[in-house]
C-alpha cells in the first residue's frame, strides 16, 4: 500500500513544507534582528553575528511550537 506523503521516482516535490518554510523564515528574521540590535549596541560585527546565530535555534524551537 502506498503512503500518502511519499512520492514516486521522477516526481519532484517541495523540499520544505509551507509550515517549515515559515518557521525557518521567522527564525532567520529574528536572527537578523538580533544581529542588528547587537551591532547598534556597540558590539563588533563578529560578536553581533554570533549573537544573531545563537538566537536562531531557540527561535526555531519557539516558532515550531506556536505555529500549528
């Protein structure tokens, strides 16, 4: 019996679902915002980028939970 979520050979489907794309988009926007705010606070760019990168993983977890 074929499963509903599986695609046969030769059928290209989306790499991400719409939900996953929205979660990753929001997490990326949060990371960019944190980077900009850290840079405006007077941190050098490598530190600001590290802050932004550190915020992305918790943002993915947060948005994954609240978006149903």
